[in-house]
């Protein structure tokens, strides 16, 4: 069996104020896995994704990503481009004035040249059927377009894992269908947070439920 | 192996990409997007944004330092010429200037009474001085000239173009990004404000002059502030997820400066020199 992409062991986490969010969570993500992460509102699903890429630090337990334990900020700097996190609110993700600049932001941070970045922008937009969006102003896009462009900014870094936080939330039927088609065609392993049953059945083959700070299969 | 699988999937989609596709930032002009500007392209609008910004800054800097009325009148006339060249629409431009002047008159009202000097007239026992009136006129002329030149040179620039021009002029990065982030998120914050405000209205809230109103409005702005901070944290998190480590990379390449731009730069410098000469002649 191949080396897991992510392995979380005995994670404990609580925000400053009180109630523990995770208390002994175990989880393993392998190549090709498409996992649905479910659970009640406010149970800590988003928190779990943020812990995986080091935006939050667990109080106890271990995060292992791409074959190595990750503890300090500098360990996670390497993890983040390889595990693309799609945020719930695309307005949080798209901060550059134009679509091109936003998609270019990740690759440029990874030290790619302008020429290379330009190719990546074109290629990513084309792969999502967003040709001609290069010079659109991000805050003037519709909600659906914003979500797709946000996905483009993540895919532009060529991640090995996708962490999707409610990707179909607040999308119209047409855009939702388009997003499902796109995601279904992607080769990456995925963890998907969603309350959209139909979407989860079509995209994922494994269910994990977060309850009382622990992760339960099935 | 997952990497290679995913990258090959990406490469198979690369057919439409063009290696020499140039990235120039151009904002499509939408109707109503830039109110007050006509659709046909005036010559001034084709001048490089960097030069327009630099000329604007230089002009403002010099005008603020002028003290002689003839020089100031000339400055205002020059700004007026620029406005004509930019083909600003008369009504909206005058409306903007009127708004400025209304404010300025209010601010300058007491100036003649507080500056000592030769008496011109008196009102309710207060005497207005000639020097004070002169000072007020001077300030009024300066303000109008500067605002008019800004409208003429920068008014037709989109906020994004302006941000890029600032970056290319090597203004401090923090300043440029503060500007661009403001442009990007002011609408998001405004939407949030509208949502909260509508929700308040839906529960029968009206602005009155009582403690309840003040407290509720306080909560409203407090909530906006809290949400603003939370959003800023999420944005930074999203940026870190894409490899941000505190340094921005240049986002676009500048277009080369052309003949027209040199002509514009020459004219600007000449105009500013003329103002300085006028100032020296009259002082």
C-alpha cells in the first residue's frame, strides 16, 4: 500500500474559549481517496482542514503530510501548495484586482517566472472553461464565477490534494452541475465538506463523520 | 506518482495556452462605470498612467506652494485646459467642484476675521482684514486647481489602473497594497453593512434620537469592525495557503513609454516651470 498523503493521529484542539473541538481525532488520506467530511454545523469541520495545512496548530497529536511529520510553520509552508484549500467564501480567496493576477499569485509565490506563470494562467482558465476571463475584475464577478475562479487559483499551484470547504454552497443549479463535472474530472485526492447529499454521493466514495471531537468512518 | 498524474491531466488541457500572450491590464469600459466621461477617447486618456500620476503629483506639489494670485489663477486656468483636453463632462465636474467649494467656504468663512491686517469691512463688531480675504481666496484657488487637475488626469483611470501605476512608480508597496485591498474589499464591507442594516429594518428599526438608536448603531458598527477583522484574518490565511510569505511579486509588466507620453511629460514640466516663474515675478 502506498504512503498516505495525510495522516492525523490523536489530534486535540480547542479554541481559546472553552469547548474542545477535536479530542483524539484519527484520519488517513491516501492517493485517489475522495472523502466526504460531514457533521453538524459548528462541529469543527473547517477547523480540521485548517489544522491540516497548519493555519491552526493542534494542542496535541500529530499531523503527518506527504510522508513527513509537520510541526512548525516552516514545515507547513511546503504543505500548503501541495494541499490546495478552497475557502467557503470566495471573497476571502480572491483578493487581487484582476483574475489573471489572482491566479498568478500562487505560482509567483512558488518562484515561477512570469512566462511560465502566464502559461499556467491560460491553461488553468481553459481547463475550467473560463477562457476570456483574464482581465475581468474579481469583485465584479458573479458568485458562481467567483467560486470557479477561486478553484482556478488553487488548481494553478498543481496541488496533489484538494481540501474543499462547502464548494457547492450558494451556487445556482447550472454552476453547481458545472463544478461537479469539473471536480469529477480531476485526478487529485479530495476531502470535501458539504451538506449537499447528492453532490457527495456523486463525487466521494468514502464518508467520515466528525462527532464529539472524533472522526468516524462510514 | 499522484503529482505526475495530476500534472499530465493539466498538460493535456494546455493546448489553448499561448506562450506569447501578453498580460496587459485593461479594464473594459462599461456604461455607468466611469460616470462623467464621454465614450470617445480623448488624447489625454491615451497617455501612460504613470506619467499622468507623476504630473498630477508634481502639479499639486507646486500649486500648494504658490502664494501669488496671478500664478494661482494661471494654475487654475491650466487645470481647466487639462479638463477640457480630457473632455470631462461639464455638469458632473462642476457638481464635484461645487461640493468642494461649499465645504471650503464653510471652512474659510472665519479666516478674514482672524487674520490681522487692514480692515475691509466689519460685521457685528468683527472686522475682516484685506490680508484675510486674500488668504481665503488663495486657498480656494489652490483647492480648485488641484481637484480639477486630479479629475482631469486621474479621473478617467480605473482604480486598478491607478494602483498599478502607483506600483510602477515605486511608491511604497504597503501603500499600494493598502489602496488595492481597500478597492477590493470596500464593496464587500458595504454589502455586509447593507445586509445588517436591512435585517435591522426588517425588525422595525428606525433611526430616532434616543438611546436605543445610538446603542443599535453602535452595535452595527462594532459588528462591522469585528467582521472586518475576521475577514482580514481569513484573507491572510487564504494567501498563506497559496504560498504567501510576506512578499508581493510584481504583478504586471509596464508598457513602454511612447512619443505621446514624452510630449505630455514635456508639456507638464513646462507648465510647472511657467507657474514658478510667474510666482517669482510677482513676489
